[in-house]
C-alpha cells in the first residue's frame, strides 16, 4: 500500500516539468526574514516572465507563497567620449525589474503545511540516523561516485534489490509525499529528505529521490559526499574546492579520490597514487601536458 501510494504521487509530480509549470517550490533553510524569503523567490526566476513560488523553511516550519515577475529593459547613459557624429557615446546595459507580491495563505494551507513539515523533519531525522550501509563488494567509497554514473548505478541497483531497505524507505517516503500533496497540487517539488548511503570507509553519499519507475524501482540523484573533514557538492560542474584534509585515508579511498581529480583536470601538487597525503592539501589545475601547472590559476 505504501509503495503504491508513493508511486502514484511521484508519477503525478514528475509528469509536470519545471519549464512548463507556472508554480514551483523550493526549500530554503536560511530564509528567516521577509526579505530573505522574497530574495529567494526572485532568485528562482531564471528567465523573464512570472512565477508562483512556494518557499519552505522546514526546520523553522515556515511557509511563504509569492507571485514574482522579472522584466528586462535597456538603460543607457552618455559618456564623455564623442561618437564622431557630433554627439556623445552611449553605454547601454540590460537590467531587470522584479516585482514580488506575497500571496496570503489560508488557515487550512498553514495547517496542511505544518503536518507536511513535521513529517518531513521526522523523516529527515530517521534518514540521518539510519543510513543505507553499502558493502565493500558493491562499492568501497563514496568517492567512487564522483562523476561516475556506473558506480552510482551500482549503488542504486543494490538499494532496489534489498527488500528491507526498500520497504523501510518507501514507507517513510510515502508518508512525506502524502502530506506534501495536500500542500502542493501537481507542483514539482523536492518533497522527500535526502537519503544517506554509508560506505565501508565511513564516507557518506547523500541522494534525493528522483522518481519511481513502472517496475517499482527507485531512482536517485546523488547530491553530495562527506567524510569527517571534507564536503563535495555533486551538483556543481566542478565539485572540488580549493583544499582538502586527509586523515587516516585508506589506499582505496585515496585512489578513488585521485581518479576523480584527474577526470576533472585537477591534481594535488606532488601527489602519487602510491603515496597517501597527510593533513591539508591544495587542489591545483593540470596543464594540457597532464603535468601540474607551474603557476596554478
């Protein structure tokens, strides 16, 4: 029953696309003041036009709804240099005007959202406390997942073929999806908390539910990787930051990290696969010769 509910709701949600919808939702844990909520609503307007946005701060159980519009216009100013025709040169820039209006919520909407937020927060806590343990035979480290769809697929396949995990998570996700559907009717939403996958070397990969297919298989998008000292955002084109800290790294973890760096055109100065760094290291770009650039940009 739980799984059928999850599938029915998910298929309804994901049959809508963001580009075709006039409404979207977004989570914003840093949105506290009215100005922060409004700024976040404006940031969701990638193109000119109008949009209805549902902004949720789940930890604070706060919900704001806005109608926002973005209109482009050209603004020109004269400069001192002559234009050669008796006038002055102009510098023109395209600017944008935003109009954001809050849409009042009814008591019923606020009540439904409160239930949704409480379900979401409880499920998030459970997911954080009970990660999916990935055995080494499947994948040894979360670093293997960086820009590696094959490794990600292996982990997802393992999840889908382990009945206790699938049943546990499907029940929890169905509860959240059910309460979110009362707040958001056919609005694309990231309505389920991330699931944690813990690997043999204690690295953790977080994934969000993408959809459930017609064979009742779960599909996830991996969004970030963490160990005790580092954080890697998989949503970025270049997920690596400027430096990393290595403490008690295993050879297999280091090899996977080094391979991911190489694929991204990056390197740790003086690093070798046989030598595991200690402490904080700096990430530098590789030159076209596949050697470390003498003066990293």
